[in-house]
């Protein structure tokens, strides 16, 4: 089985795993890249001595659900580095299954492919002279971006975009448009979108753009 999970950056995520139970139960969760131990459970308790440091204090099982064949893992504070493939493995008196990457996956274990998102939560648009900028910070994955401009007369437009990566590998985007001067009745729309979020802000400037030196608007989004 291959399941696709999508989780938000720095939030909690539940990786589902439902397998046959049995006596002398052993549960292991592994992160496949580097074969890292994420969480282990046997002898009716968590066994975290071999847990990889990057998952320390971030994992838990639903103990009351284990008798119901639910071995799902809760991962907190999800990071971009957590993206990738996970393996849920169990052993009991009913059987033991060892995973090899090239083996066909059957009902005794499952893969989770985890995708992390840092959605667009704020857009900022600002006018300075005949230049309009639109920016957003802390996005993942790299967003799609577009401008829409309406004017009362023909105008030439030059565009520029600056993309930078943060220490957490998220994207900061600053996009700008430079228009010919003396154009009035302008409407600007700026949008950013990722695989799980899409945000748009629109500004109407009823006069000469060069006269509006400090137009500033923000959109805040609650999830």
C-alpha cells in the first residue's frame, strides 16, 4: 500500500497504519531515507532507546487504539525535512514481516509518503511611485504567482521577481511591476498559490499612480 499524506508546516500530522494484531506485539516506524528509527513499541510500552534524534519528543502512538489494530503515529512540529517515505512494521505471534525496499508491499506493512506544506497566509501589496510590489513569506512548496492589471489607458509594464530561501527551506517571494507614469484608474490583482492554498489581493487606485506613495494592504488568513 502507498498512501499520500499532506501536512502543514510546524503542525501535527497523523500517519495512519492499521495492521493485524497479535500477542507479543512489536511495532516499528522507520523513515526510509537513512533507515532512521522513528518510533518503536514492544513489551506493552514505548521503546525509544534507538529513536533517531531528529524525532525525539515528537512522536507518539495511540495506546488505547493498539488493541483495535491501529498503530498510527502522531508526529508533531512537522518540518520540511520530514518529507519522504515512512514504513510501519509489526511483528507478533501471528507473523513477522521484514521490509526490503524492493519488496512488493503487502497487507502486513505500509508506506506513507509525507508531504509538508507551509501555505500562503499573508499577502502584502505596496505602491511606491510608479512601482507596485506584492510579497509573501514562508511558503512551501514554491508557489505559482500571477499579476492582473487594468488601467484606463494603455500602459507599458515591466515585471521583476525575487525568490529567496529561508534557513527552514521555505520561500520568500517579492514580485514587482513598474508601469509608465501618468496612468489613472488602475486595478491591481496579485495572487500566490500552492498545491493546498491560493490567496489573492486586489487594490484599486483611482488616481495617478505616482501620487499614491504609500498604498499598503494586507490579507491575513486563519486556518
